[in-house]
C-alpha cells in the first residue's frame, strides 16, 4: 500500500488497516518459526506498511506545524 493510498483513508480506516497488517505480520512470524514461509520478503513489506500507516496516522492526528 502506497503512502498516497493511505492518505486517502480516514483515521478509522487507517486504524483498521493497521490492525489487519499487524495481524498478518504476526501470522507470518509464526509461520516462519515453523518453516512454512517461502517468501520471506513479505515480512519486510509488511513492516514497512505498518511504519507508513503509523506515520500517516500520526500526521493526521497532530495539527500541522509551521
């Protein structure tokens, strides 16, 4: 998910997407521990998506500073 797509979401939608992405990351971690993950790069992608969601969520909550 790109930053542009995330910015178009409302604060509630960002929160929902953040929970879903974290859940996916957790499931991927668990699958990796049991050796069931073939595409390990997905973990990196999910971590970056969580960071983007957190950043944009914080930007929407804080007022714009001069």
